[in-house]
C-alpha cells in the first residue's frame, strides 16, 4: 500500500489555497521531505508553521527550462502534486477570450504537462524502491461545462485527457496517476462563488486517503458525486441544466 509517511513530495502552487493545504496535510501524515514550489515563493523563505522538512522553491510552471532544472534538483521525489492553476473566469465569446483561454491552457495544461514530463523519469526510477504517483488537481469541471467559466473548463478537460493518457503510459512502470475532482473549494479562485465549498484541509485529507487507497480518481463534495451520477444517467439533461443555471457571464 502507498504510504505518505516517509515519502518525498513535490507540490506546485504551494503558496496558494489548496497547494498550501496539501503541504499541511503531508506534514500531518509524516512526509519526510516536501519541495513546495510556487511562482509566489521568492528567496526560499519558508512560511511560518512549516517545519524544516519543507523546502520552498520559486517556480513558474510555464517556464519549461526552470521546470527541467528544478526536476533535476528534486530527483528523489516519489509523489508529485500538480496543483498550480488559474481560473480567469471567461466565457468563450468574451472580448479577450482568446488571450484568456491561451493563458489558462499555458498554465493548467501545458505547464502541468511540462512538470509531468520532467519528473516522469525520476518517478519511474524511484518506483523501483517506493510507491510513486502523479496527483493532478483537476475539477469536476473537467467533465462538464459551466458556460460562464467556459475557457477554464476546457483547460481542465484537456488536463483530464492528459491524466488518462499518462496513466496508460505509466501503467507498466508502477507510477500511479490520480485525478482529483473537487467542486468549489474555499480559496482565492472561488471567491466569487457564494455556494457551499469544501475546505482545503478536506481536499488534502481526501486526496491523501485516495493515494493510500490506490484510487484513480478522487471526488470531493456531493455536487461532484451528483455530476458523475447524472453523466451516466442523463448527460444531455445535465448539460441543459448547467447551461441554464450558469449561462450568465461572471
Ligand atoms: N478553489 C476551487 O474552487 C477549485 C476547485 C477545483 C479545482 N481547483 C484547482 O485547484 C488548484 C489550486 O487552486 P486554488 O483554489 O488553491 O487557487 P489559489 O489559491 O489561487 O492557488 C493557486 C496557486 O498556484 C499558483 N500558480 C498559478 N500559476 C502558477 C504558475 N504558472 N506557476 C507556479 N505557480 C502558479 C498561484 O500563484 P499566483 O497567486 O501568483 O497566481 C497560487 O499560489 C488549481 O489548479 C485550481 O484549478 C480549485
């Protein structure tokens, strides 16, 4: 069974809500070493409350060269958490939608792909002695479209296809690929949403349970479960319902 205790982890987006919550969760479960990476970390200063097990690194995942370099200094990683992401809250026909869609794809899809590609050889090598996994923070919006966040949903849908493809490519090399599917979580990204939200601690605990239980996908919040059920039973009805409920621009 995969155990978080004693593991070496790399977390992107670690200065923000879910990423910072994941670092807290990893510390609670006894991870031996955590590389916490974010474009907001400058000068390697560790936020208060994190122990010396945490090494803070400045990293923009859209800078492929920096991603390659950092993967060489963190070659001992066995769990990779891809959490960095942006939601620029755009419809497809909004004035700057091409720019917005490209920025979201650049970070949520291409940036994450660059990190996966850079770390994959190390994860494969380390899987010979320890359980290894890539954990991608998606969203239930990787499976459905909220029209008021259309460009974001498209970037997460691309990330879902990538996670499935990587899972197949790594299947015979003992590296698991886990897709995490929250609904709204209480962080800066979802400030504009007033409905019920998961906490970052819930996301961390359920994700880490999912790794230890060997799951491929982790669903968070009853709305994510409901979407999944409706996709099996009545996908067009669900599309019409979400279209009517989330049509207006943010
Ligand atoms: N909150 C939700 O409701 C929700 C629901 C489902 C899925 N998610 C996903 O969860 C992930 C984390 O979101 P969050 O809610 O924790 O948002 P957040 O509080 O904004 O945290 C995201 C962190 O990622 C960093 N980041 C963004 N682009 C980056 C880049 N190119 N390189 C390195 N770091 C970068 C951000 O830095 P800056 O502050 O500089 O941008 C921020 O520190 C995202 O992938 C998001 O799509 C969130």
